[in-house]
């Protein structure tokens, strides 16, 4: 048989061979580093026997599938260690994931002390170097085996497999686990690992099932790579908005108020207010939007017209019971149908279009409790929502302008390099989820595809992610943990004008249906705030900082001058405070830096005499002595232009 390798070279053998033996024939070093293989386009175990002409790639830790096999094996070592130390623990599942692996156990909990103990046991298992052996069992025998082992979750998994499924196991010494593989040849191949944390996880992800304990870990083939990853995790902890936002008193949550209903603290309000004022002024003055203000709730009749009642009711907060109450209301999950009635209030001519309605909207969505996280996914949120009512011949240009506005906001905030663009399409296999005919969907999706290609915006296409009434561009960003969230959305809608009987009168006097663009220019303010906290680790650009300047008198003798400086700063719209404590100036500077304040103005006798300030900043450390007026001009310019100064660490 002929085996064609990844580099195009060919190996010939007169008999069947296990892939691991082929790897050894190529090189002992490759065999030592091999984790799995790709055989004729399918990822397989190294123990797999090849008996015919095939294409073969040996996968190492540098390959994603090889990395997955390496980490999956480490999860089995974790399971064995737990069973050795806590034999009463029941095994659930333990897959590899993008960041490492996890294993779910039916066991009360594991703290850091227990995780360290498990790690030590894992090191013993790895040192023992047991070989992993693959074998299968008949279905009835496999079920009996797991029942006898008192492993109810493994038993359930086997019982749920199809009747003709191959029931496969891997053993490593005395430890046996139900698994399809692939796995390393021996536990001794594992070079570096770390158990990261433990948390709760419902069996099979359902709240109806028992809460298990999930242990997360990671593994690498080099200790240096593990050390770098652990440092990365520390940076994540430093940036995590859920932790940092609370420490900086930007937001908090309270159990008696409810999950997904954050309290925005004064510091957070300042940031959100700056963002909102900027967006509204920019949209109205530079992009031609007009403001609306619409109710926070409406009768169910409105949502039935739009289709939300049929397609989105489970995601809404409904007030009342249709069987008992004369009128049933719902808190609004979006603003579009309200703005349609602003449009319909008077007859529109083709000359009136495009009409660009903007609203800073408070919305409500009944998210699942398991989906709640800090400010990124909440049940009440504020959004920079807009709807453009346009003639069909204006649609492409207006859609491009919405993309341009979105890119402008991203660039101003300094996050334009952190996003990905997605063309979210319908799923023709799930017709009941959508309204409209297939040809309308295909045509509108192609329009968006053409626009993105013309603007040379890289994008990926996602099936089944469209709104029920039209395809869209989703601009997504990842949080510090790698989870992707949608930050800005621009939707093409050629259908809802029909639902609401919207029209304009064209130049021939005929009634014509307009098209609609649903869009955000910034998206959800709460989610954006979380994004910015993590992006800047709380060190926001000066224009967004809750406190922009701290005035630091050297002693109480200069308190009066410090107050005059503060007064002058505030008169110029600069958010400034005074540290008038009886502390040494070095201590005050360190405290201000810890609070991430951009500028510290030290004032003493000479500064008072010369009407100057000694400037220190997050950006350049000691910036020298400057006339107060010069500093004010400098910082006002920085705030006005929304400049993002590069941080320079002080030595």
C-alpha cells in the first residue's frame, strides 16, 4: 500500500501498519511528539491500522486536533486522580476545549487546596507512564460494566447512544473511561499542565438536571508555554470587567434587585453619559439623524403585527395573561415597531426619504439565568438604536453609511482592530423561524455580501444567525475569556414595511413600500462599557475617565491654591478632584495612579507664585512644570479630539 504524507512524499508498505508505527518509520522524534493523525481527511487515533492506499498527516501539539488529543488525555489523568483521591466521586464528561480541558464530577466541590492535591496526584500518574489502551465492548456488557462501577452518568451516556454505535473505552493502568478518543499513547507524554479552577455545571447543560462540579485545566507540551499562558490568565483577571468594574465602583449587582439588572454607580454613569452624548450629537449633527422618544412597553397587538409575538415571545417580559386580561402588555425588546408609527404619523413623499430615526432606547430581554454575566448580558439595557426608512434605490448607499458610522465609533474608541465582521444569514432548513420568501432572502444577503466585498471588509458568513425578518452584519468582539459578543448590528429589512403598511408616494403619485435599515452605531452601552473596561484595564482615555485630574497640594498651606486650580479646571469642563489629606506627596501620587487618574497636578509654593502646575500623568510620568492655562488647553484638546494617549510605565 502507498501512504502519501503531508509533504507529498510517499511511503510504501507490504502489509497493514498502525499509524504510530508509520510515524516511527518516518522518525523517532516524530513518533515521540505525535498526538493523533489525520487519515484521509478524518482525525483518528495513533493506534488506528492503515491497510490501503491513504493520505496521512501525523499531528503534533502544534496542530489543533493534536492539541485536542493531548489535552483530552490530560482530562483522563485528572479523572483518574480524582477517583484515586475521592473514590465516591462519579464521572460525567471530560472533553478538550479551546483553552485546555475540563472534567465534570458528581462531587460537592473542590477548592484550591483540593485542586493542588489533585495536581500532585496527576503528576504521580504521569510519572508512572501508563500506556493508554483502546478497546470496545458490546452494548449490554458496557452498560453492565458501568453499572457495576457505580457510574450512573457513564451508564446514561451509553444508553443514549444509537443501538448500532461502537461502545469504546480507553484504559490507563487500572483506570478505565468511556471514550471515543483519540488519545496519546502514554500519560508520560504530558509535559506541563495546570488545574485552573472549579465551578458548577448542570449535567448536560440543563437546569433541570443535577449541578455537578466542573474542574477546568490546561496543558501544553512546553513548560515555558504553560507559564506564558498562566501569565495571560493573570492579565485576564486584572482586566475582567466583572471584577474590575466593581472595584472601580462603576457598577454593582444586588440579589434582591435581580440577576441581569446591574446598578450603574456614579463613575459608570459618567462614562455612559459621555458615550451617549457623543453618539447622539454625532448622529444628529454629522450623520443626519432625528430623535424620537417612545414608550418602554406596548400592547401585545403591536408585537403581533411585527411578528415578534410569534417569533420572540419567549424572550420578552409579558405583563398579563391573554386568557384572563382584556389587554396584555410587554416590555419592549426593541424599538423598531414604535418608530414605524412615528413614520406613519403623516404621509411621506419620496422627497422625504431617507428618514433616519435615532433613539437612546431602554430595552428588556428575558435572558436565561445561565446566560447572565456582568454587563455583557443583562435583562435591561440601553442601546444606540436607529431605523432608517429609505427608498429601495437608496438602500445600498445608506447601508454603506451605517457601516462607515460603525467603523468611526470603533476607531474613536480605539477598538477597531479587535472586531470581526459577520454576514448573518437565514437558515433555509428552518423556514418557520423566518418570514418572507426565499428569493427575498437570497437577494438581500447578496446585496450585503457585495457591499462588504466592495468596501474590502473581511467577513465570515454565519448560517441561521439572521433576524427573523432579514439578514444583517454583526460586528463582534471577544471578551477577555474569549467569548464572542455582538457589539454593533446593521440589518437589511425588505419585509416589515409590508407588515405595518408603511409606504411613501413616489414621483408618479403611486404608493411604494420603503426598505428599512435597523442599526446601532455603538450598540448596547452596558456591553460597550464592559468591553472598554477590559480593553483598557480601567485606564480609560481621558475623555471617558470619571475623574480626569487630581490636584495634589504638597501641604495644607497650599490648599487655597489647589482649590483655585480645581475651580479653573471645572470651569473648563474638566472633572477634577483634590487630595487634601495630610499625606506625603509621593503617597498621594501613588494613590492617584492606583485609581487610574490620567493627570496629577502637584502644587506648592513655587507653583502658587508662578501660577503653574507640576504635571504628572499615566502616559509619560513627570511632564514638567507648565502654566495652568497651557495645561488646560492641552487637556481640553485631548478631551475634545478624544485622543488615545499611549500608556508609558513609570520606572
